[in-house]
């Protein structure tokens, strides 16, 4: 409550307490895990204090430490503005303005409203976060987000972002049997344009590799595509695996290919289906552990009894090739390669289509729908997804590859692989 105190834990996503560099003895930094008391005031600010009376302080150079000295303990150094992002109200404009405005419309001094809702803790343009290498508290100029849990009175530093939550919220709303069927009817005509994979990669230079970040910093999708393929090449995988790694995100360029009216309609919808995300099978009961279950009730199919069983509208053991999956960019690319009669092995098609279906390949869900062919490729798909995720993590801080870098990689390596499997020329998109 306003003006009150509340014991609180600051946690990493793993559940471990976040540590702090202790500088009580000058020149002798030690690391300690600290128990905190959250102090609230009537201005929408909070402070973190220890049971020894110290305050969490943000120094002029952006460092974070505990200090009881009067100068550093002034409100400017130790007060955090609590910026709240309600799922149903988040917009791209609000997110982009977080650095530039002190507007209180998304600021509330109620840190334990929801265990999933996101908060940012801001002090003089810097954001409280945890360093991924030292696992200690630090500050960054890039907004970092926290989630509150009232059951154990904790704030957890999360890699989640408001755009990501908004995307998955819209996915639950849109990804229905009716919508997926309509999208397939529209896009499986492949009458948008004829172009090569190299053309698509060049277009990918205009897109961020991670569109669900708060800001646009980071390399392009083209850079990630080549770096992902290179990571598989260095690991000694077959050439067709390299090709799938190179193109698995290229469905996102479809948004750039659409006519202006269609692009505007997609923009108004607020949901970019081309972005790859955790996928699910529509037309049957979604797993209990499906991503972002707090939005599950927003899906219209949840009210349909015919979709409420483990097999839903399908036959038991029908095989994953016969089911309707979330309509996403990789799903589009899977059907594009099929339509253009690319001669890749079946394992390659499985990797491309099912890497998003983590509930299946990593947790054994949808077992009632699977057949022996699915089981034979499950480990392969899971390993592909694991290395793909590692490549994404490595790409976050990468410099963008130049045009000449990409042209060299395409000419010396990947054009030959594309030609080998019948997709080096013009394809119908």
C-alpha cells in the first residue's frame, strides 16, 4: 500500500536470488545475495532497502550498489519509477515511448497485480536488470522487464517483453481452425511473386532478426539467417540441414511482398503471423503447458466441444502431416518448398515444419495424433531447434553482416546447396 513496506525477493528466471556486488569495503568487492524490503511512496516510485538500512542505489556511471551514504541515498539515485504494461492495453507506441516520456498512464504503484504482467523499473533513464554473466543486479539503457508473484512476494527479471506477450495474446485469439484454413486458402495459391531465395535473403536485410524486442537494435534477419546456417556448418551437419537453417525464417518477407491494401489490413489486425513462435495444433485440445496459458481463454476454439479432446477433429495416429498447425512464417515456407517440388529429404521438411512445435518434440505432447514416422524424426527436430535457439542467442550482439559478406557466403557455399536440391532458381511465393 502507499507509503508502506513489503518484503520482496529479486529473482532470476531460474528462481535463484539475484546477487549484488557488495562495496562496503572500498576496493574489495564481494558478491552476496540480499533480502530486500520494497518501500512505496505516493508518487509512483519504489525503493529497495536491505534489513540493515542500506538502499539500492544507481550510481552516475550506471552501476548498482547498496549504500547508506546521504548523497547516494538521495531519492534521485535510489527511487525507481514502476512502469506497468497491462496485456490488454499495450501498444507499440507506448512501448517505443518508454525512454522518452515520463507519462504516468502506464505507471502504477501496484507491483503485485498479476504474476505475468510486465513491469520496468526505471531510474534516470536506466533500467534495473540482471547481468547474464555475473548474475548480479545492474542497469542498462535498454528497457528490461520484471514479473511479480504474490504467492512468494517476488519480482523476477524476465527475458519476456510487452511486444512478445502481445504477439502471443493475438496468436491465441487468431489461430483457430477457421482462420488457419482461410490463410492456407489465400496463401497456398503462391501467386504473390516469383523470386529466388537470394532475393528473399536480400529483402530480409530490411527486417530485424528479433521483431519482438522493445527497440530495433540488433542485427537483421539476413544476418541471423546466414549466422544460423554457419553455426550448423561449423558443427558438421549435412548440407540440407544448413539450407533449412538458412531459410527457416524467410517466410517473414511475405509481409514485404503483399499489396498495399493487404499489408494495411494485416497491420490493422495488429498480428504478424509471419513471425515464428511456439506453435500448436489447432482442431484439438491444446496442451496444458502451451505457451502463455493465461491467454488461452481468448481463443474462440476453446468453446468448441469438438476440439476439446486430445484428437479433436482428427483420427488417432493420423500423423502430424495431416493436422492443421498454427499458420506462421515457417509453416508457409514448408508449403512453399512442397509446392515448388524441392528435392530435400523428408527429414528436412520435418525440421522446417515442426521445430516450432516444442510441446511435441521436447515434451511428448500430441502423442495420440502421432505415427511412427513422426517418432522417427522427433529427436532430429528437437536437436535442430536447440541449436537454432543457441544461434539466436549468439546473434543478439552480433554486428550486421555486410552485403559483400552475404554475397560471398551465398556464392561460395549456399547457392551450390540450393542448386543441388532444386531451389536455386526462381520459386513461386
